[in-house]
C-alpha cells in the first residue's frame, strides 16, 4: 500500500471519528435499578446528566439501599453509553482493519 493512499485513509477515518463523536454528544442512554425505582440518564460520552428517584425508593431507615440503587443505575447507564460508543466508533473506523500493519 502506498503512503499517499494510507494518509488518505487515515484522514477519512479521522473525519469519521469526529462525526461519530458529534453524534455521540447528541445521544443519551438510560440505566435503571430496582425495577425502575431509580433511573440515570447519561450522554453518549458516558457523563451522567440526570438521576430520577421514585419517592417509593426512599426509606430514611435504609439509606444504604438507596445509595446502592443509585450506584447501580449510574453504572447501568454508563455501561450502555460505552456500548453506544463502541458501536458508533466501530462503524466510524470499520475500514481501518483492512489496512495491513496498522493494528
């Protein structure tokens, strides 16, 4: 493969990655725990943007349970955001795997 073609492929991949990152910035995912008693929303980059707690999940005598539910909902949202990132970025750089010696 000649170097000029390699450079063009790399520039194309760079553009596709930037486009994928822009798409991710506008996407969101939702994670939940406790049968939906606690939900967390994360942006496509994994940043938590919102947490919703059903009043029924609040027990002043068991704060630890609520903490666990919030932690689980946030982890679920971030896991889904990571899957979304892998999907978007994978499609953006899918052609790079055919470039010998690159990976």
